[in-house]
């Protein structure tokens, strides 16, 4: 876990933890049960994000700590989808009148579902939840082997406009070393299928810091990815986490990850990609979406399925979390046997007081190229950013951030330290909860 002393930011490894949301799910704890209709009644509900989690995979990759299982058969999968339907009916009733501005189907691997089950899940989003699939941006995660032509065609017919595929590397030995069964030939065939079907946005994930990877093989993977002209590319530094099956020595690992990051970033920028965050790069030719503007710091998220999180402004909730295969299976078995009425309440999560809401806003803005607008912060919280978070002055003093007019932006040196700056800005409470969490 990250340390919080101010000077540690410059001396510690730049690879502390990936902050894609705040607070992290390991800061969630059992709560006194609260009804969802009460929780949502005071929220703006006209531009929500709908997320459905499919916790099934064909393989358990050595680096992955997501909530997913390889231990499933058709009967269990059908039972899971039926439970998502039951949960959706209860949640929709609790939410009342809502409008969704975005929909994402993630996992695990949603395309691991048999085609009829995949269709049933899309029906849950459209018919039960009322998401207007033809009008809003929809993103689906796929893996190369499960992205069959039939499933991709179904997704295209249902107006999915973004496909996100985990490639990790185009070098077979590097992928195999992570216990992921996949060949570069299979991946390239899947990418051809995705491109031929005309999805407007292809996102491709690559990982650096893999065992056996060199600068040359890393650049080879990026160049191969570029042949498919992806609208988005994510470059992930490898993290090896407890309970995932990859035991690497970390000797010189930081230096090699940093070197890969720098050459990868330079190559993508030279190829016309804009850096959106430490990991995300977007091609300058990416289509602009005509959907309602969605602001991740402000808007709510409604999560369905076991492992999905939901966010209101003052409460983040989900069900319990695990990585260990037995625990995941146990949580899933509990999920599919829950009574309908159990879905009407939230009993596990994190309540965000005003300070935590401010931190969330700060972290999510600062860690993207959107930057942190001092005026926007003042309008939202009626408070002064630098007075609330004097630590930010240190980022300026250390040239990790700069103030451009009203915008606090990370500098190049700051962006590459995003995974250290993020946790350095966590509250003491979140930091302690995360430290005390026992990973199952
Ligand atoms: C939601 S995950 C998995 C998507 C999909 N199931 C797949 O494997 O193709 C999205 C991405 O996070 C990255 N990722 C997950 N765990 C990681 C880790 N420990 N270190 C680095 N990157 C990781 C991988 O690039 C992965 O494709
Ligand atoms: S990386 Fe993707 S395919 Fe591999 S275990 Fe994680 S969710 Fe499943």
C-alpha cells in the first residue's frame, strides 16, 4: 500500500496503485442497509451510466484481479442471467423515471456468454432498464477467442459502438507467460472481424512490464496494434497483485516499465494519438459522439450483476468482492439465490462525506487531460481548491503539475507518476481502510 508522507511521492516507485475510481473497492465495508429508492430519490437521474457485469472468463490470466470465474457451466450462466433480470426489475422500480446516457457491458468477458444469454442481457438493458440502445454510446469488453462473428454481429445489430479488446501483447511467449491462452494469429483474426463489422470505436489494451518483454518487442506490439487503426489504445503497466498467479521478481522492473511507457507514449503521439491519461490514448480521427455530455465526476452509475458497483454522489455500493476462485464462486452462488426483495437495498459500500466527494472530483479530474478547473470546483463545492487541499501546492512546487489559467494539469513528469500521485491524494480514512482490507 502507498505511504502518505509528502516526500515519499518523489522517492517511491511510480507504480503504487491504479486509480480509476475513488474510493477504491477495498475501502468498501458492510453498511446499515438502506433502501435504493431512498438513496436515489435525491439524485439527478437524467444522464446515468448503466453498467452490467458478466463475471465469466475462458481463462484466469495471471495478472488479473477482477471479479470473475472460469468455473461455470451453461446452467449456472443461465441462472446468473435470470438473476440479473430479477435484479434489474427491482432496481428499475426503485429508480423510477430515469434516462441513461451511456451503457457498458464489462467483466470478466461478456462475450463468454452463449449468444442467447448475451442477447438476454442486452434486452435487460433495453427493455427492463429502458436504456435507448440506438441513441447512446455502448461499450462491450471482449476477448479475442470469444469475439466470434455471430456475437460481434449481434452487438453491432444492437447498436454497440465501442468494442474493447484485451490483447496485452502480440508476442505469443509474453502472453503465455501470464497464463493467458491466446495467440497473435487469433488476436489479429478477431481484430479483422471487429474492423470488418464497422464498429466506430475499437479500443485495444496492451501491457508493458511483462516477463521477457523488451523495448523492441513492446514497440512491435504497439506497431502491430496500429495496423488496425484503433480509435483508442490503453497502455497498462503490469501490476502483480496478491492472489493472482504471476510471481515476478521486481528487480529493475520500475525502470523498464518507465522506459516502455516513454517510448510507447512517444510512438503513439507521433502517430497522431492524444494522451488522455497515463494509460489512455485517443486517435485524433476518433468520431465525436452526439450523445448527452457525460461527466464522470458528477453523474451516477447504476451497476447490475454480481461484482458491479453503483455510484450516487454520496454513496458508492456493491456486493462483496473477492479474487480467490473459491470466494468468487461462493459470492456468485449467494447472488443467484438471493430473494427479489434483497435487491431493494444497499448494504455494502462507502458513504462519501463532503470531503470525500471533493477528493473524488479532484482525483478524477487531475488524473485525466481534462485537468482540474479551480472555478468548476468552486461552483460545485463553494470552496477554494488550494485552501481545501494545500498538498496540491507541492505538486506545483515539484513541477508535477502546472496551473494554466484556471486549470491545474499534470505535467509530463506528473502524468507518468499518476499511479503515485493518485494514492498520495487519498484521504487518511480511505488509505487506512484499504490497508486494513484482507483480500479474499
Ligand atoms: C477489464 S480488464 C479485462 C478485459 C477482458 N476481459 C480481456 O481480458 O480481454 C481490462 C484491461 O486491464 C488490463 N489489466 C488488468 N489487470 C492488469 C494488471 N494486473 N496489470 C496491468 N494491466 C492489467 C489488461 O490490459 C486488460 O485487458
Ligand atoms: S484479464 Fe480478462 S480474460 Fe483474463 S481473467 Fe481478467 S477479465 Fe478474464
